[in-house]
């Protein structure tokens, strides 16, 4: 087997891998549905939300009462063990802790805020993984398109090489033209191999996101790419980010949590009351004595001063974090928006330049080359220039989607 057949067989075998395994064909809506339903990271994060909600229920619970029983173990005067009858001794006591200062209320508020933070963390994870999902889906869609073009061109070059080798062996054409065609074939096959590596890396990411072992084939139209071209102002995007972005809302909730924690620490300085009632058969001043009492700590030295002071600094810390996050959002949005506008401009210019005339020209160049109306140098130069255009076009389309999705991620809302 000669060199061109070796590369062609290897190339066709690689392209056939897609059909060798189960293939999951999805559009964007179907992929989102599978992602929400199957992704283990989301399932784990949802369990954390439920766990935090359970803490609200826990915070609403009242302290349990304490029942104490004190019975005689041995009566040395009457030489009796467990002398608890009418002439014996036993004591029963019932205690109940009464929380003061609004401690239970504050614990409920803290639990609710922690639940809100867990829900926002879940939303943040959804946005981050959806950004990766959509970016990888459109990336793999463009990679599939380009691989299809490369495969067709490799088949064409193989046909031309077979014909040219036959003619070169007869002495009808110079051998250097065969060598030039082989060089074009090898370069294209190398480009295809690099693209195929990227293709399977993207496949691996998508399979993890969708929790499947099937090779994923993404179906999309050009309209699903152009939908990312919208005239939305930077001011509007910044406003949406401050309203919707989960990580910004998290730091705001952290500030709220710090203030609630400060209030809770102040409530801990308020002493709680312990009420109790008891029955004493023979150990008190009277027989069958009934007692009632109250116990309350005296806050002379320990008034929770350290925790209160610490929580005040936590409020200031969280306030600075809110300001830092807001500045970071404004800066990143401004730069990403500028990049997005540049990507839109590139896409619009590229789609104006690339049209059906390219494919017509390719066919015309191929036909004229086979008829010997076009030299090998002209044909190979055009062939390589055409592939450069295809590669650049797929890059621009992919970048448009990714830049639009990144703005969605940065705002926490599907603007594009």
C-alpha cells in the first residue's frame, strides 16, 4: 500500500468511528433538557439546597424539656434496696429552657439566608455549566462541518493522486506535480488530525456534561448562530448583571448574613431562662413536696463581647466584598462587550465574503485542473487558501457563539 492510500485509509477509519459507536443526535433544546435532568454536578448541588432548607425546619424547633428522676438506691436505716414505696424516697423534676432575646427567630433568619445562598450557588453552577455546554455544542458543530469538508477534499486528492501517478508512470506529466499533490494531501491530513484531536476532546467534555457515553452529534442551523447578534447596549447589560448575576447576589446575601449574624450574637448576650418543677417525696422540708423554680445566668463578665465585636468586622468585610465584586463585574463586562462587538463585526464581514461563489469556484478550479487548464501551483495554492477560509469561518462562528454565551454567563440572564 502506497503513502496516499495509507493516509486515506487512516482518515476514513477515524471518520468511521462516529458510526462505530452509538450516536446521540441532539439540538440545543434537547441538550439542555438532558443536561438539567442527568448532570451529576447539578444533582449534587440540588441536594445541598435541600439540606439547607432542612436547616430552616431545624431552626424552628423548640428546645426539648428535660425530665429527671432521682430514686433511692439503698436505704441503710431499713436495709432496703430501691426503697421507693410510700415510706421510701424519690424525686422527679421537669425542666424547660426558654430562649430569650429572639434567638430562635434569628436562627431561622440565618437558616433562610443560607438557603438562599445555596439556591444562588445552584443557579451559578447551572449558568457556568450551560455556558460550557453551549460553547462545546457549537464548537463540535463547526468541527463536524470542517471534518466533513476535509474528508471530501481528501477523497478528491486521492482520486487526483491516483490519476496523476498513472500519468507520471507513463511519462505524460512530470513527477514533481505528483510530489506537490502528495504534499498538499499530507498537509490537509495533518490539519484534519489536529482537528480530530480537538473534536474528541470536545466530545469528552460534552459526554461528561450530558452523562452519556454516546458520541454526540449536534444539529443546528445558521439562524441559531445569528440569534447571538443583538443590539443590546452595555448600560443595559451592566444593569442586568447587577440584578441577576448569581455570584454578585451571593456576596450581597453574604453581607445580609453578616448583619443577621451580628444581631444573633447580640441576642446571645441576653440570658435564657430555665424553668423547672419538681416532686420530692421525703427529702425536702415537707413530705410529698412540690417545688417550682427558675434559673437564669447573671451576665456579669461574659456578655458575648468578643463575638459581637468580631461580627461587626464581618459586616464591614462583606460590604467591601460587595463593592469589589461590583467593580470586577463592571470591568469584565466592558471588556467582554467590546470583544463581543468585534466578533459580531468579524462574523458579518466573513459571511459577506464567503458565499456560494466559493463552492462554485472550487468545482471550477478542480475541473479546470483535471483538464490541465490550471497549473499544479495554482490549484494547490487555491486549495490551501480555500481551506484557510473554511477554518477561519468556523473559528469566527464559534467565537460569536462563545462571546454571546459569555455575556449571558456574566449577566446571569439569557440576553442572547
